[in-house]
């Protein structure tokens, strides 16, 4: 700092007062500038070759890449004159590269170590079984996400302040480190999930950790290039944590609903309104607990519930428990299904489900039951297969068991038509491919 200040002040004096006392051919400013630079560079080299602490390496690199070339050479008084002299760098390139590697290795190790310690503290908080804090009605455990993101960001900025190239290199290294850290976080979360089920605040802690993923997700989406494989790895791990948490949160609800759904076939759908009301009532109680999830996750879990409610209803229709011979009986069942479907859609929509792709499944199945004309049934089956490309011949065969008045040839004709119309790959959000036919 002393040398830099002295060099800047002295060369300013040379430019303003001394230079004009010499003939131009003396290049007096160049002489002074080269002598000062050579001394400064020799001292910098001597320092660089001695044992240095991390903060000394950072300061020396700041002089080489930032302070010396920018504050000195871009100075409004000295800039024009120094441009003519071409002084070069304070350090030889090889020595500068060695320092850069030491700095990058040290900074990477320091950040990695601090992230590991932060995760350990977070795990300890889970084990203490304290209810997480709430922010805007959502459970949060954001200390981890905030600390990790700030540590990575601060490291990137410190390196960037030295040079753009160093900033980019450290960013690349830390973005490779982030997937590994999140993998450790996921493993710790899975361990807590399995071992701490009897904790009083088990579910709030799960919810807080699901919410935690949002900050990581936003950071990755905003700061990482789409083609970066680290980004894909990060988002995949976050999805694993989120879905793993959702599965636990939904276990109790789905276990409660299973025996209720069985009542549809046990009662031959005669009391389907009451059964659907019971399903909606039970589901509604659970959904109220999920409002402590951040909005994107709340909508995601409600859509999972919506898909499960529709799927379980379809499962009961494919159980081969009801076989109706007359059109009147089939018409009656179709009305029950249509009413149940409308109630289910209204309920899920009111709770925030945006999974509109599910809404036509049950009404179309009801229509297939209601129709008696073979051509009309085929059209409806084809439309269903277009909307849900993952429906397979085995699903439709089980479903058409309900229509006992179909002849064998008619059944074969419908199934053959379906097989031809399901050549496309299943959708990203499957419905029928999740249903096994025994």
C-alpha cells in the first residue's frame, strides 16, 4: 500500500511539474515509471515467493489484477502517460498462476468446510425437535439455504473482484460443489425422516425442509446456464427431497382413504355420494395442514392428492367387481360416476389444484359406460386414449367388464381400436400407467 501510494503520488508530480523541465526526447516520465515499476515488481515477486497466508494471497492478487492495473493505470492524470510506457504485470505470469491456483484451492476448501459445518448445525436443530419458525404462515428453516447461497455468492464476488476470469473459475468450482452438498443434505434429510418419526414436530420440520428447497431452486434457475449439467443435478436432487417429503406427508391420508374407496365396489356404487363426501371430508382435514408449505409446494402437493383421488377411483372401476347387463343399469352407474367426478373436480379446484388434465378422465369413462352404440363407444375410447396416451388395452379390458352386454367380438373390436391409438409415448404426468391390473 505504501509503495503503491508513493508511486502514484510521485509519478503525478512527474507528470505535472517535472516532465516539462526536460526535453521531450528524454522521455523522463518513462524513465521514472519504469524504475518505480521495476522496484515495485521486484518487491511483489519477493513477497509472492515467501510463505503467505490466504488473506496475503488475496491482497497480492488484488494488486496484480485489479488495484495496480485499474487504480494506477486508469488514473485520470497518469492513465494517458502510462499507456505509452507498457510496463507489464507486477508478477511473472507463472508466479501469478501459482498464486491463483493456491487462492482458488483455499477458497474452495474454506467454503466447502463452512457449508459442511452449517449442515451439521442444521441437523442438530432437527434432532432438538423444536418447531420451526414461521414466515408469512409458512414453516421455514432457511438459515441453511441463506448461509449456503450467501457463502457461494460471496466467494464468487471476492474472486470476481480480483478478476473476471478468477470469478468464473471459482463459480465453476462451487457450482460443482453445490450438487455434492445437496446430496449430503438429501442423505441427512432421509436419515431424519426414517429415524425421527416419533418427534413431536416431525411434520413441521419436514415441511420446513421442503420449503428450504425453494431458495436453492430459485438460485440455480437464476444463476446457472441451462446446459450446465450441475444445474440439472441440483434440480434433480431438490425434486428428490421435495417428493420424498411429500410422500411422508401424504402417507397417512392415503392409508385412511384406501378402505373408504373399497366401499364403492362393496356397495355396487349405490351410496357413491356418501362415500365421495367421506373422501372429500377426510382429504380436506389433511390439506389444511399443508398450508404451511410455500405456495409452489402447496399447489404441488394438492395436485398429487388430486391425481391420487382420480387414480384410486379408476382403480375401483377396474376391479371387475361390478358387471351390469342392462343399459338402464349402466346409465345409472354412469350418472353416479359423473356426479362423483364433478364433486371431486370442484373440491380439488377449490383447494388450489391446477391439474386440469385430470378432469376429463372420469367423465369420459362414465360416457363409455352410458353409450350403447358400438361406433360411439369406439369414438369415446379413441378420445380417451388421445387425452391419456398411457392407457393400455389391459386397462380398457378390465373397465369394459362393467358392460356385460358387449359381445366378445364387440369387445375385441373396441380393444383392437384402442391398441392402434396408443402408439405414442406416455405423458410426463401419467395416470393409467400407474395402475396395475392384477
